C-alpha cells in the first residue's frame, strides 16, 4: 500500500510533522524492534508433513511488553504483520495501557485444514516463537481466524515448557482465565465512542440514525449497545447482504438470531439491500465494522452520513479520508474506536497476574473510564490544533511513546 492509500503511515507522517518531532526519533519509533520468521512443520491427517511460514513482529516495547493478535489468513505476510504490529503500538499508547505493539500470523487459509491439523500447526508455531515471547515480554491474542480454542492450545503449550502461565495469552475461555466482558468489549467500546461523539458533534443520541456494515462480533455488539442507548439502528449488513428499516430494526431479536445462525440472512424484518446501498443511506453515524478499505475512492462520494465511526481496522482509505475532511464528514479513527478489545485483554492479563477475577460490572466500568478518557484527550487536541480526529489520535499516541523513549534513552 502506498502512503496515500495506507491511512496509518500517512497519519504517522502527518502526526510526526505536527508534533515537530526530531527525524531521528521519528525514525526510531517507526522501525520494528524485532521480526521473526519461522518454519512451521506439522503432520497432516493423511500422515504427510507440511511446512507453512509463520511470523511474529515486535514493533515497540518502550511502554510495556509487546501485545497483539495472531492471524491465520492467506493474505498474511511480513508487510501486513509489520503494519498491524505498528498499529498496536499506537493503540495501546492511545489508551494509556502499559503495553507496546506486536502482531503475528501464519499465511494459510484455515478452512483448508481440519481442527486436529490446526491444533498441531498452532502448537508447533507457538514452540517456534517461544524464544521471544513471555508473560512480561510479549503477550499474543486472537485475531482474524484464531479464537479462544487456539489461545487454549497456546497457553497449554507454553505452560508445558514454563509452568502454569495463563498470562501468556489473552482472549482465553473464561474457564482458563479469560475475562468477563471480553467478548462484547470491542462493540461496547465502539458504542461508548459513538455516544461521546454524538455529544461533541451535537447530535441527539436518542433516535440517532445508525448504519452498521458487518454484523460479526464488533458490529453486532455495537448495534446492541447503541440500541440500548436509545439510537435507531436503521440498517445492518453482513457478507450475505443488508437489511434496512427506516423505523429502526428490532436489534435485540436480530442480535439473538445472528448469535444463533452466524448470519443475518433469513431474518424476517427489513428490506433487503446491497452493501453499496447500505453505505449510501442517509444517517447520523455510519459504522464500518467488517473489512479494511470498505470506504474508498469508488464509493466515498456516495456517502450520506454525518460521522464515520471506524470499528473495523482501516475501513477508510487515506484518499477517501482526505475527501471526507474536505466535505466536513467526521471520522473517528480505528485506533480509538476499536481499542475496547485490547483494553479488556489488558484487564485479562492483569487479572491473571493478580490471580484474582473481577466481575463483569467492574470490567465494564473500567473500560468505560479508559475509553472516555482517551476520547476526551483526542478531542481536546483536535480542537487545539484543528486537525482530524485520526491525526489527533496519532499525536497523543506517538507523543506518549516519544516521551517514554526519551526518558529511557536520555
Ligand atoms: P467477525 O468475523 O466476527 O465479523 C465480520 C463481519 O463482517 C461478519 O458479519 C461478516 O459477514 C461481515 N462481512 C464480511 N465481508 C463483508 C462485506 N463484504 N460486506 C459486509 N459485511 C461483510 O469479525 P470482528 O471480530 O467483528 O471484526 C470486524 C473488524 O473489527 C475487523 O476489521 C477486525 O480486525 C476489527 N477488530 C476486531 C476486534 C475484536 O475484538 N473482535 C478488535 C479490534 C478490531
């Protein structure tokens, strides 16, 4: 991706310029600390050995251990893992969580392997990256196509080598030290950020019209909590297409339906629309919660919303973001909006280290505090410097890492 289409590197450069950072420090914070590429040999169910390639990139640990998910996808390569690891450094810093940024993955299509093959592959991968991870060094988590089961294998593999260590990964099942509130955390954080945005943008939250693209973990929980706040969710979509009702969809029933069937397809209420039609609907908040680059040069001129809440990672391309700034359509960036997930992952790690379980109310209250504080910091800087929320977010995040870096190096 060029820097004009990659919103992260474009935002980094813009924020560095606005902060007046010294070029040597800007360069130091851009370069990953360590990148590991490993061969992962494992036995297929037919008895043959197959080798795949795995990665772990540790971008920066100035403010705490590396933290970031492990992705299984055919598009995974070193560039993608590097840019996602970098994003984690800024996200953890923005939320003022004592972590750095990391990411990992294996470049495979997991649908081509059986569960037992995935287990052998996962365990072998974790052994291969064992020399560079640790409870206070680097703490992986689930990402695209990895889940609580994969984290259980990782935790088991690490514990066999080092003794019982639930804090080595987050996103575990509750029975193995997972946290209450983790499943809903990213959607809950997205709803909190939308609520705060409504106040600052002077949009009445009661009856505010919401459109959500993607009704998976993040999108469905965001819709559920926004509905509870009194918003009117008028359209949602998933890979099967969209549903639209100008009077508002029955979100609690749709949430249950989707939880059971893993799709909104077949739900009785609402008019069927395409994803293109959904993006063009008139609304207060458009929440892309599915894919990267969903809003791009091709469709940006058709949007009809007041504010975009980036729940997915990188759903608005850099070029589209520039156009939206000119048209005075706000964008609340991913590193702020979807940081609820890593925040509750951090809470999970703290509970594991304390060997003490918090109840869900406690987790949610702490998440609320963190999200609101970060939002207010970003909004204050946006006002002071007259920059978009994305640039203000990067400025807060980079400045915090820079200060820590200078204290440690100086
Ligand atoms: P998910 O797999 O649970 O859900 C993805 C949803 O998007 C599904 O409903 C799917 O049908 C839909 N979708 C896929 N292609 C689509 C298309 N072309 N048009 C419309 N909908 C489409 O994933 P998730 O965990 O909800 O993650 C969504 C996004 O949020 C991703 O970008 C992810 O990286 C980001 N994110 C997730 C978390 C988390 O905690 N889950 C945290 C931070 C960021």
